[in-house]
C-alpha cells in the first residue's frame, strides 16, 4: 500500500530579506541563496533552475520536523563572514491556486545557522520564480512522509 503525501495548508509570510538579497542591512547583497547555489551544486543538488530566494511559509499551528532529508550538507563554508553551516533539503510540491510546482524545503541546521532564525512553524521554500506569489498568499505544501513529521508547534496558540 503506497503512502500518500502529507498536505499542509500554509500562508506566505515576510522573511528577513537575507536569502533573496532584499535586505539593505544584510552583508550579502546578492542574497545567501545565490551565494550558496554553487556550493550545493558541487555537492549534488542543482538549484540553478530555481529562483535564488526563499518563500517563507508558516504552517502554524504546526511545525515540520525533518526526519530523513533528501539532502543533508554538513559544514558548508559558503562565506567568509561566519563559520560553516549545515543544511537540510526536503522534497516539496508547492500549490498556489491551481498551479503546482516542484520545490525544495530549505532548512539551515539551527546549531550552525549564523543569525536570522526562523520560527519553528516556518519553512523556507526554494521554488521557480512565481510572479503571483505575495505575502499572505495561501499555499499548500505536499511533503514526503518518509522525510518529515508534522507536529504541533510549541508555544503556538492552537485556536488560530
């Protein structure tokens, strides 16, 4: 018996503007994703056809716990601004209205991430450029149940 995907409703929220290079206060004018793509490619994950930014999706009151990422990169030294970081990537099908696109859930490991933390109920998603996506857009994330578990986010009100 084949197990189907986990489907979570989410909403696009504002991020720090660092991943896509839109923050004027960031030490990464091109954005972190554009800088990291060549490192990920050298390690076996080609993101060249994806937009070099993240879509921040809150799945509150739930969080996504990564069990077995499709890719795990340990100790990637992608900048000289701080020490190496580790990253997990999970398969995501992103649904926006009737459009469905393959994407990647992107999560720097909290223990190695240098600043700009995300709440536990937010998943950063790397996807093709989607001109119609904006803050507050409703999206659905289809996730592989072999890669993730969904849990109630600690400290998030359940009557949302």
